[in-house]
C-alpha cells in the first residue's frame, strides 16, 4: 500500500511512502509520528491503522486542522510498539 506524506509547502506535491518503509522506521525507533496528506482516502488510512493494530502496535489517528479553509487539514498517525 502506498500513501502520500504531508506536504511541506502548500504548492508542492505530496511524496509517496509505503507501509514497508513505515514498518522499517518503526523497527528502528519503536514509535513514530507520521503526517499524511489530505489527498489520501480515509479508507486507505483506516486500512493502515488496522494493519499495524493486527501487528500488535498501538495506533492513534486524528485529523489536524491548521487553517480556516475547509481544505486546510492533514492526518496525524502516532504508532507505538
């Protein structure tokens, strides 16, 4: 599964990140906070949450709004071992 990481600039395109890469980072650090772009479907993000929960991780998912515009949001996912 491939997801889009949060943009670092408003006009930039989001970079893709795979579940395998996320898993490797978790193996190194044990826990990590990831930020995902609003272009990801909610369904795909929930599938990722379920994937890591089945592997025994604690996963906290939330939507973060950073402006008044309807499209000013991103997703935060905190994964703990």
